[in-house]
């Protein structure tokens, strides 16, 4: 990799680190008032996209054991953010669902992030906003391509080589609101 590109990558990483440090001072986001571990928050976020997922599939997606997941889900059930149900076809399978309180929490967190972001963006002039929008659109394209490649590689590892026409690129939410409110 050339030194100019390496310097640019370091500059972007440093700016991102500074931005995250500054955002940590924003105590208006409900995320800071919630008493959740990172694993619990991950479960809630996965359920926002895969509500009713089987416990075994959730353990695979999180990369944890069933015993670990059980403890995480137990705490989320106690807090009222998720529920467990038996699968209608196979009573051995437990399905995990977001409760209304869990959906409300994710909405509040997403809305808080959106409000904070909008407050910052209003400080920028139109030219800067246009440049930022263009850059973010390119980053989204790169992220979607990267995720599609990872999914294809994972699927190929599970099933063998894929035929060119039997897969379409997965779609992903592009905003926090879409992530919290799947279609």
C-alpha cells in the first residue's frame, strides 16, 4: 500500500476516534441511561431484524454458547425487553421475541442518535453537507459490497461453490430508524 493512502487511512481512523470520543460526552442519548451489557444490546439489535429467531440460530449469530445466551436472555426477560415462546411445530425449539418494551427502547435509542446527529449536521453549510452525503453514500456502497462478499463466502463454506445466478445481494438498513424498525 502506498504511503499517501496509508496516511489517509490513518487520518480517517484518527478523525473517527476523535468523533467517537466527542459523542461519548453527549448524555442526551438514551443509550447512556440504559443498564444493558453490550451482549444484551446485541441481542436486542439482532431481534429487531430477526424477531422470533430460534435460540440456536441466535447463539450462532452471536458466537456464544447456548448456556451464555440463556443467561443473557434470562436477564432481558427479567427487564421486560424480550419474551420466549415454544415453536409451534417443534416444542424443543425456543423462539426469542422483542417485547413492546424492547421495541420502544430500541426506538428511543435510535431516535436519540438521530436527534444528536441532526443537531451536529445543522451546524454544517450546504456545500459540506453535500460532500458528506456523497462520501457516506460511497461508504454505504463499500459496506454493502463487503457484507455481500462475507455472506457469499460464508454460504460457500457451508454449501460449496455458488452459481452466479442463485444469489442476490442482501439488503441492509441504511439508517438507525430502519435498523430499529424492520419492514
